C-alpha cells in the first residue's frame, strides 16, 4: 500500500518529469541547441514514425537547428507520465504544432510521442523517444 508521503513524492516526480518535457519543447521552439545538448543523453536513440531506422543524438540536435522546420506554435496534452524507482521516467503525450517548413510555407502536424528519461544529478535526461505524426506508418 502506498503511503501519503510516497504518493506525494511520486506526484512531485511526475510533475518534474512533465516540466522537463515542456522545457524541451520550449527549447526546440527557441532553437536552443545548447539546452537540448545538455538534456539529451549522449547515447540517446529515437525512432520517428514513418522513418526507416532510429536516429541518434546528432540527428536529434540537428532537428532543432537552423536547417529544420521552425516551430511557430505547439500544444501538448499529457496522457500518462510515470516515474519508476525514482530514476526512470516515461511520458506519453499528444502534440499539435504549426511549423514553418520553408520561408513563407507553413504546415500543421499532430501526433504522439513516448519519451523515456533517466534522472541524473542535473535532472531528467532524455534517453529515447518513439512516435511522430498521426497517419504515418
């Protein structure tokens, strides 16, 4: 049985993890490569729906760089945020975003992500993601 103190700790950890998800989206919107580099594990791995293979840390950093679509607006809807044993976290959520894909060209995307984090001294570090735009296979 979970004690009230344990439930409060779990709730606080889950809130901190979700705050990290939001901070990374904000960093992506701002194209803050420095923060993204700090918050991704060097051995990070991700797989975007519709891609042939997983991508690595370098590709994740490039996805917020000047050659990538610029995020104009986004909305996140958390579905489930879970912390395991105080050091591993999983966030499942839906997203919706307006992007500038080229000067003057915009697109609207929506989809879902699952992000996996490991808690370290400096906070939650993303170790993996999976998901992407709805309708992709």
